[in-house]
C-alpha cells in the first residue's frame, strides 16, 4: 500500500509540475509583441549603445513587451515601403500587437536640401516643402495600408517630427516639420482608429540636452523623453500599465562632431546674406 501511495503521490507531483510549466509557457506566449519600424531616430543613431538604450527598448523593458526593432538609419517613407516587403519584417509586423513608427524626417533631409534652404531663406518660398509633404502623405497611406493588410488588429503608433535646429536653418526645418506633422494629423483624422499619434515634437524642445553631438538625433536624455511620450500614449489608450520608464541600461551619447549641421548652418548664413542683399537691391 505504501508503494502504491508513493506512486500516486509521485504522479500527482509530476502533474502539478507539468501544469506549472505549461502555465509559465502560456504566460510567455502571451507577452505582447512590440515592433519598431522607421529611420535613424527609431534605430537610436544618437547613442553609442542604441540596442540597449534606444527609446523602443526602454518602452519594451518598462511594459514587459517582446521587442523587435527593424529601423534603419537614413530610411525615407519610400524605403520603409520596400522594407515591409522583407519576409522577416512582414512576419514580425503580422505577429505584432503594437507597432511604433518613426519616419518622414529623411524625406526632407535627403531631398534637395540646398534648394529648400535657398528657397526658404532667400525667397521665402516653401513650395518644395509642400511637394515633399504631399508625397509623404501618399506614402503614409500606402504604408499603413500595407501594415493593415498584414495585421488588421495591431495598434500603430505614429510619431510626429521634431525640429533639432535653430537659427536661419531652424526656421526652414520648422516649416518642414510643420508640414509633415500636419500630414500625419490629417491622415489620422481622415482614418479614425488606424493610427495613434505620439507627440514627439512636443517633448523634444531643449536643443542642448535633447540632441546628440550631431545636432540631429536624440541624445540619451532625448530617448528617455520619447520613451515617456510613448509610454504615456500607450497608457492613455489602455495598451500599457506604466508611465515611468524603466532604464535597465543608461544611454551613452554617441561622440563626434555635427559636421553635417555645421555645413548646413554655413549654408544658412550664406543664404541669409543673399536674402539681405536681395532685399537691398529690391528696395
């Protein structure tokens, strides 16, 4: 009888352990999947350690999401459309519960920047930016449509565009950011429920602290601010439980000079001088 009792007890203990293991496995599979798409901002190009400290990783660590980042520096909306054709990316998007997108800044930066600055500063003509914004809107429609074909149910977070510059070029940058952000908001209003806007443009306002030495990408502090904005948006929409970011690995700002911004600022000063001369001769 004792041996039989021990055998029954052994079976019961085995069943309990098996049930516990299945419960843990089930909990693991229920972990929300968080996929990040986009450009160098989403990649974390302003950081020496982007994999551990970019805002997407902070958001995932804070809310306990399974995290995948498919962002690539330099990508425009056109690049993102082609990126979605990649089998690994499309599979991740199809399985995602939450998708974060940062895109659009390079549509402006990698366009005819000299022409844009010349027209804006010298001629006060922003028609080139209007064309970029129109193209951005059309691409955005296709991007969201492609994602919805892969995944009808995921929450899509779409970030607004910030302005990291000041002075003469800062004014033109702001004109570009304003137009792209207007396109984002117009799309959201025209397609209710398709995207959730994250107001990144409103949280990155300190040009000395929020941006890395290149004067373009968010610094470690800037990434933490973006993470806070994303976390608050998730919380407000019932998609996350925390608003205070969990920083498992502090970000380290990438070193290096902002040569690109330096040259662009020189263009800005030169074009400003042309604008002054132009006004003198026209008066």
